[in-house]
C-alpha cells in the first residue's frame, strides 16, 4: 500500500526498495492494508501483475506464506486496486 501522494510516482517509476534489500509484497489485500496502515492512515493498494512480471523476467521469491520479495517492480506491472 501507499499514501495517496505516492501513488502517481509509483505508477510512473515502479517500486524500488528504499531501506531494505528487497521490495516486500503482501500476498493478500487484507495483509497489505494492515501493513500499509503502519505508514499512512488511508492507504491506496496497488496490484502487481506477478504472473506477467515473472514471465517477463522479474524475479520474485516467496519469503513466507504472506510475503513475496522482489528486487523491484517496474511500473508496467502495477495498477491501483479498485474497491
């Protein structure tokens, strides 16, 4: 999830890790919202087209049942989750 201010930047530039080695992705909307609320009151959830990203060479690793790791997520694989 991201703040409303960050969404346009992420959709344009993609997601890159800032403080950690990998980008951490949640496998469910519920978990993503829980984590995002730590950083912002009204998070916007982004959907990653993981299947297409992996088919086109983006490496993703399953860290836990709820977390997938990636070096980065290019913008063409991102969209805003609709309520």
